[in-house]
C-alpha cells in the first residue's frame, strides 16, 4: 500500500510536470532565475511547504494564511484563492462578495501564470500547442462540421453524442473532486484559457481519447478501413493531446492518466447505444423536443460551483451543439429529404481526388463564414433577451454569471449555430450544386 501511495504522489507532483517542461525546452527566464537565487542568498526564499496553495495551483506567502482561513469559512475563498482580491474589496467597500473578488481573480492568475520563461525548442512549442488545440472550442466548431459536410453525417452525429457525454461527465467530475492544477512555481503555465478550472480529471485527455478511438470504431463499423493504421493514428492523436497538457503546465501526470482512463470507460459504456439513439432522435416525431429538453436539463443538474469557472459554461456549449446537430437532421427527415441508405455495409472509403479536396474546401469555407455570421448575430441577441428577462445589465458579466443567465445564453447560441451547420449550410450548398450526393441518404 505504501508503494502505491508513493507512485500516486509521484504522478501527482508538480515537480514531474516541471521536469517534463524543462526536457522539452521550457524554462524560467534568466532574470527570474537570478531573482530566485538572490532571494535564497538573502534568506527570504520560502519553501513550497510553507506557502498556501491557491485553488488552481499558484501559491501565496504563508503570512496570508490566517486571512485565507477566515474567508474560506465564509465561502469566498477556496484553497486560499483570491485572498488579495477579497482584502482589496474589503478595504474599498467595507464588504465583499465572490463576484467582486472574481473581477481581479482572473487577472491575478494570468499574471502569475505568465511568469517570464524562455522557449529553447520551437518544434515542441508548436507541436504541443497544436495538440492542445485538438481539445478546444474552435477545433470542435471546425472538425464536426467538416465531417458532416464532407464525409458522413451519421458518423458525425454518433461521434458527437459520445463526445457530449464525455465532456459533461468530465467537467462535472472536476467540480466535484476540486483538485487544484499543478503548483506554479515550479510549473510554468503557458495557457490561461482554462486556468480557472480544476485539474482532475483532464477533460482534454478524456476527449483526446474519446474522439479518435470512437471515430476509429465507428469507421470500422461502417467503412472498409485499415484497422492497424487507424489505431496508430488514434494513439498518436491521444498521445499528442495528453502530452500537450503537461507541456503547457495545466495538468499533472495523474490528471492526464485519469482523463485517459475515464475516456476508456466512456467509450464502451456509450458506444453500444449510439446507433439506436441516433435513429430514435432523428426519426421520432418528438425526438428534438424530448432530447433537447434533456440536454437543457443537464445544464442545470451540473454540480454547483462555489466559485465561478469556465467548466459549466463550456458544457452548456456542448449541450447546445449536440442538440442543434440532432435537430438539423430531424428537420431533414421530417421534410422527407433524408432517407435511409440502401448500400450494403461496410462501405468503401471515398477516393481522395482533387475534385473532392476542392469541393470540401469550398463547402468548409462557405460553412464557416455562415456559422461565424450566425454566432455574431445570435449571441448578442441572446444576451440582450436573457438580461432583460433576468433584469440585469448586459454589460455586467459577473451578474450574468451569478444570476445564471450565462448558461442559457451559451446553450441558445450554439444550438442555433449547430442548426445552421446541419441544416442551413447543406441547403445552401445543395442550391449551389456543390453538396455531396450521398448526404441525403446517410441514415443507417
């Protein structure tokens, strides 16, 4: 048992992350190193054990611990986070709320996370930033529509459903377990987008496992593909995403391994059901009404957050995307334009020709421009409507978060964007004569 505990603590240690970063060419700048050496010479350097660990892995001097403990009991601070912000608000206003404290919370964290560092290996820097992007919002908004417009709609719907379950469950676990991200220092944090979220498990690692391997299994189910080659590609995809989270200093090795293990649990738990669920949602007259209602309900059964972070809003995006995807295809089916495929499975992979590449790029460019336009129109309208409904100032972001209008705003925006991707864009491409012939027969 003692050996297991040692391995557990070793995998959880920020020093292991810092060592990986150093080996990959990420290190503190010479100025920071000199300052640290000077502190040591003057006897002012504090050990990590004598500091209070912040919620997301930063640290503060032990002298603030007393104030932190008091504020924790009032629900304003979690693991010592936002101490300076609470003190500042108290001095200025005589009282404090979590929303007031949060205003500078993000800036403080970004300042700490952006400690001066030097990159000595540009290749790793580019490679791992690309790996991290495979789990970001922009990737989802390009990848899923690309598969839908240029390859196979059924494949995209089923894969999106598995991704949706993995994202919701993974993000919810983060806010239940509440483990901080690796401490900085010694870790150098190269990313700020998700720094307010907790670390365990890594949802990037979960999704980096779920997407490539569920895609491989679904491809093997419906198409004639070289399985060994696909397995190698899926493994490289997963490895790149996982290593990127350690390289960027956002997760410990234990966070990443837990994320992979959770993804391996999600795939066999959800994959056997996606075929029947997909047919039910698309073909049943009440499909969208029931399932979109369930997606919206899942936004509200998300674990309560004591301090705001991006996790709950991100899951609202995911629910909206998945709901819009199924609704778009349901509309095609109800209009009689989407029919079941009469081909015999497994299907041959469509040949990669210059004409396919040209038309795919054309459909993608047109589609992305339309989605960007829909988002630009719908998002401010949703904010305006919900702020009037909740009777809050639409410029007050903190009020939107505390009152709960942020979640429906995210859901509505991405629900309509996804309907645009699955219904409006194919209609326009069909009108222009550039849509795939097989698009309206991809129901099997």
